[in-house]
C-alpha cells in the first residue's frame, strides 16, 4: 500500500518534481484517499490531463483538451502551484453555469464583490475550437474573460456549464432571438445533453466534466445572494490525477 501511495503521489506532483519544486502543500488523509479513488477511474490511454476538483459540495473530475494547449498548460500550472487551493465558486447561476478561480476569493469577506481578480501574468489568447467539434455542452470547462476585443481568457478564472437539455422549440427560439449560427451537430448536442450555444465562438472551452454532474447541479442550485454569489461559501481544491507521459 505504501508503494501504491508513492506512485500516486508522483503522478500528482510529476511536473513539480521534475522542476525540483515540492508539492504546494502536504495533502490531507481525505485528499490522498480521493486521489487514490479517482486516479483508478480515469482513462490513462487518452493522452489527456485529468484533474480532481474537490469542493465543499462533493468531488468532480475534469479532463483537459489537447486541442487547446495554451489553456491546458496554464490550468495545469495553476493547479500544480496550488493557486486554486481554498478559492470559491463565487458566481453561480442555476440552469447556466458555476464560476470560480478568482484569487481574491480566498480571504474574501461575505459582502465582497468578486470576479475581477487574476493571477500574475498575461491573459491567455483565445483558442476557439468549434471547427473541431468542441462546444459549450453541459459539463464543458471553459475560461472566463473580460470584454477585451481579442476575447483573450482570464489566466485563472473558469466556469463549468450546467445548463440541462433544451427542448427543440426552446433552442430554435433562442437561436432566432439571439441570431445565432449553429450547425445541426450543435443543435442535436444541446437538445440531447444541454449547454449554452450562445457562448460558442466567444469563450474558450478547454476541457469537460467526466464525473460529478450531481455535484455540478448541487452547486448550481445552492442559495445565492444578489450578485449570484452563494450564501454559503463553496470552496475548491484541485489535484492532478494523471499527467500524460512526455508532457
């Protein structure tokens, strides 16, 4: 069992170890147990990073897309550095999405407005991949951004799409009202799985939820105050479950 733990700990900290840096902190017993549990469930043959998001509402696992390498590498670096440790899901809108990753949320007061914070460094250039069938479907992991003309992403804030399946009449009405251009593949996807079609081509999707959709819904339906911040703080912690070889 000790050997197994050492292997799993190496998986979690592989990049930090190669760089000569220690893990961002000592992991708790519960965190080590969760890492062991979920690392057994991920597909290590898909060549993708898999990340565990532990929250006060339960656990979620996401995989990152190689088609968006700038966002993938930025997110991995932030997770490995412990940037997301104890940050809040500070903006929650039921039937839409949950958003977090503002560094200012770690020690925010109950009345403090959040959403404007960023990590040191530049924005991440947009990597829209609708031409590669990467859309804002339910469970999509995407980067938040401000209104910069390049539509470059925040280097730390993210959201997970929660919107459930559309009725055909609903999505057709929305497409007409918003004057959207979506193809039949998108339309069928949103009717079957849910998602937010109006965000396609405007925000970068760089991963997707693999497990924890019940947790996603639990967070999305929590009671919120004006400004869409949960009344009861919901904090996160993140850990790399699997890092592809050679990366």
